[in-house]
């Protein structure tokens, strides 16, 4: 076997989110072309509510962690 170091994987987050937006636009455009404006708006509102509920549910699942005694003595610092 070759023993070589593997590098870090490239971060494709921005590309994936961009393509998700483009696909969502094209999907809504197709719904608009087939069914009209009102069903497209209703679908968009419904998707917005579903995404919002998923986000709230995800935030509710994240447990709040308590800082250790060493972290409690340090002043708070902003982290990006």
C-alpha cells in the first residue's frame, strides 16, 4: 500500500446551496407554467413553513452546554 497523506476535502457547501436555489427556482417555475401563479405561491408558503418548523425543531433539540470552571473564569470572547 502507498502511504501518502490525504489532504482535506474541498468545501462544496456554497456550490451545493447555489444549486439548491437554482433547482428550487426551476421547480417553482415549472409549477407556475403548469398550474398557474396561485398554486405556486401556496407551494412556496407551504415550503417556507415546513423549513421554518424544521429549523425550530432542530434548535429545540440542541442541548445547552454549561461552561466548565476554566471557561467560566475567562471573559467571554466572540467566536466566528
